């Protein structure tokens, strides 16, 4: 008999550092869908500080994503401007 596949639990964070904008947005989209399906309501997007290109692209994408209720920059102890905290609908 074939063994049943077990998916590991999904993390409450996704790392987008060192990706191109296109790679980062594809990864972010898949992650948001997976996180929503797993029942997560708050997740952390780690994009780093760097030039801000990935941060800006990710936040623009989050602003129009149908599963995103709200998002904000990370606060003290959350990663500051290097992360974005996202609440899913």
C-alpha cells in the first residue's frame, strides 16, 4: 500500500531575501495561499533592509492581495523595517 503523504506544518514566516523581485513575488503568493489554507492568521514576511526593492514590491503586492486583511512594518523586536507583519482575512 502506498504511504500517505504528510505535509510538514507551515512556518509563520517566509524569507524573500536574496531573491529577484519576480522570484520573491511568486514565493510570496504561494506562501500566502498555503498559510491561509493552513489556518494561519498572522505571518511574517522577511525581506531584509538592503535597497528596499523587495520590501516595496512585497508591500505593493500585499496591498492588493485578496487574502490580506492588513500589513505593517515590523516593530521593535519583530525585525523592524526588515520584515512586514501580515494579517490574513
